[in-house]
C-alpha cells in the first residue's frame, strides 16, 4: 500500500499535526488537516522547546528566523519554601509561544498545499476493513474520507471516549493553568517553582514576554472556588511565586485552563490511527520537552506513512520508532514527578540537585532526546 495518491487525514492542528502535515506535503502527498479552533489561539503549554529539534526545524525551513527568540541555557528549581538552585542545561533550548509558532507552521502548511480546515469538530473516526480506508465524521454532519489518519488531537478529547481508549476511563487530579506575563526575571533560564500540590514553570518567550504555566490540583480549585483564590492560598506560599504573581503584568483577560490532565500510558497506534504528540503520550511538564516530543512524533508519523509498503508495515514501523524514542522518557517522567509538588519531597529534590548536580542532569538526559 504505497502512499502515492493516497489521502492522509490529520486530526488536530497542534505541533504534531502540523509537522506531520508539512512533511507529507513536501513528499507530494495529499493532506487534509482538521482543527477544531481558528488560528491563532493560545494553548496550555510550557512554551519551551529543547534544542534537540533545532537542527531538524532549520533543515526543513521551519524555524522562525525572523523572530528574536530567547535562548535558554539554565534550569532553575525552587522548593515549596522558595529556596532555589540553578544548573546549566546541556542542550538548552528556546522559548516561543504556541500562539506565534502554530500560526507560523500553519502558514507553511498552506503554502505547501495542505488543505487546512479550521472550525472543524471531529466527532467520529471509523476504519472500514472492506475498503481499507477511514471516514472521519464532522459535527456539521459531513465526512472526510482518508486512506491514513494521524491522531494529533491533544491531551484529552471527546474522540478518546468515542475510540474507547483505556486511559480516558481514569479520573485525573490535575488541572493546567497558563498566563502570559511581563515581569522582571532572567530570560536565559526555564524555571520550575514548587507549591503544595503542583509546580509552576516560567520561561521567556518572544516580544519580551514570559510564559507562566502551572500544574495544579483539581481538588484545591474546588476547595477555593476560583483559580485566583487558589493561587493566593496555595501558590503564593512559595515566596518566589508570590513575588512573580504580585509584581508581574498579566496580559490575558483570564487564564487558559484545562482539566483532567492525564499522564497514564497510551498506545501509539489504535484503531489503525497513528497517534502523535500528546495523543500518544503526555510527558510530565516538569521535564519541559513536550513540544519537542510532539515535533519529533509528527516527523516519525510522516516517515512511517511515506516509507511503509503496507498498512501493517506502516503501523509496526511507527510503533517501533515511537516506542524507541519516547516510552522510556515518559516512564521516567511519571516516576520523577513524585519528587515534586509537596514540601518534603521538593526540599529533598532541591538538596539533591544542589549537592549532586549529576542527579538532575541524569533526569534531564533521560527525559530528553538527542538532536535529529
């Protein structure tokens, strides 16, 4: 089943969906990308990208050279008491908002001939054995027919329920909250500040702004009633976070919030759909390279479709390559997360990083990939 002349439907226009669409289009394949929202828009995301993807982006002409992006060289960590430690990052990375990056990538996709359909809510995906193809049902009662489907619909979607994916049956205690701020902070570090029940990331992005994004507790939000009150009562107990929240200029009218963030293992191929990005597995935010993983998984999905000679070979190739690149990294992230988000554990982690920098470097090494 050669890919020439075949149609690929990509569900979700985040990084994994955009990268896979662009690479398939570069190979002359027909691609239909379906995105629920209208570009540009904000996503709850750390907005730090590991340099493991830098060579790839530049090689493919996908790095936005016209932007003066902050170069991130250090990792800063504070425990719940606000005591901090800072260490250098081996690879480093750069900061860029999804609002800007996704718009840049979708412009490249359109230029290359990808059929980008925004405002499209996908409500079903069915694989038909007799025709060896898919029908993708949309909320407007129309359907898109495709020979291959890449599922890049994010952390949690109604489609996960429709497809009966096991992880969706489990409740998650986590919420994600994101702001853009202007503040007086170092621009060459990605910071992780702990509070009781979660941790907050901060790093510079374009236009002298910072992305502030935290993983918090659904139960705490329920207890205090509003995001703002939860922040005052919980996050502000860390003196560093209190200072950031009190002295920063917040640029959103209201925060971006998502519920039920789930780190349970997922399968990279389900119902013959190649799952990419967060749809295939969500790495804990403390590891700071979810965006790089999404980019890489989009590349792997496109390569499987263009090189596999049959559906079975495409699926096996993608599953093998995805597992080799990401399964161990996700496992390490889930286990290391136990050292964050509580007083005693975060103090222990901070002392360990401070006294044994090798420990932190090993975590970073085992949750990040090599340049490709």
